[in-house]
């Protein structure tokens, strides 16, 4: 556990512009059904997964992501996102 604590990083702080760009990418991926690389912050780590966006609610700080590996629906907070790129 001590090793895990040492590997933890702080959640990156994004600019308004970066958040806006990620939002545009999420919406584009949703409407075109394009695959995305999604990087999010969870428990001291930045995790990247590949999958598809199924739902986005910017005001509610929520989106639904279907991961490529298990095809599971993951309800996540937009505020946990670090980066989104079209695959």
C-alpha cells in the first residue's frame, strides 16, 4: 500500500479551454459513434480506456462510457476527465 501511495498523482487542473475542447470531442464522438481514448482521474491515478460515448450531460457533470473490453456501461463524472481523443 505504501508503494501505491507513492505512485499517486494529483488530479491535473484543466483550463476552461481544455474542458471545452473535451466537451466538443465527447459530443462529436457521441453523434458520430466514433471510438475515443478516454483518460480520467481515479484514486490518485490517471487511467486511459478505449470505448464509446453513449450519453453526455454537461450541466449534470455526467456522461456514460461503454468500454471496449467488457462492453460495460460506466457512468462517470465529467469533472474526473483529464483527456478525450478520437481514436
